[in-house]
């Protein structure tokens, strides 16, 4: 029975050492991933003075354009805004909607 107790204690100790090693390995992986994901230093961009237009062709006031540009900069970073205005929708969407609606009225005839 003495050998059985020694074997049980050895297996228990070995399991504890393996569990501790796995926990330390997981902690090291988490620390390494957190270190790799830390924010990098962004270069400071200098503001460029550009003449503000009173409104674009869709009638968007200048202060709305400034707010949209600031929100886009905060969300995406320093990118160039190409167009601000109403979305142009083609006739294709309306035609597809009418087609789907009219198709729902079809009565199937089985002979």
C-alpha cells in the first residue's frame, strides 16, 4: 500500500506541475498578445488651412460638413473624403422591388 500512496502522490504532483506550466504558458501568450496589440504612436498631423465653401451642391451647410469630416477622421483616421452628399439610387432597386411585389401575386395553376 505504501507504493500505491507514493504513486498517487507522484501522479498528483505531476498533474499540478503540468497544470501550473499550462497556466504560465497561457499567461505569457496573453501578455504577448496584449503587448503586440498596444496602440502605436501616431504621427501628429498638422492642420491644413483650406477655404471652406458655404455649402455643396446638395445644400449641406458648411458646419455640417465640418462635423462629418471630424467624425470620419475620428473613426477612420487621416483619410481623404471624396464626396459628401445624398446617395444616388438607380432605377434598378425600384424595378427589382416592383418585380418582387408583382411576382408575389402570381397564382400557380396545377393541372
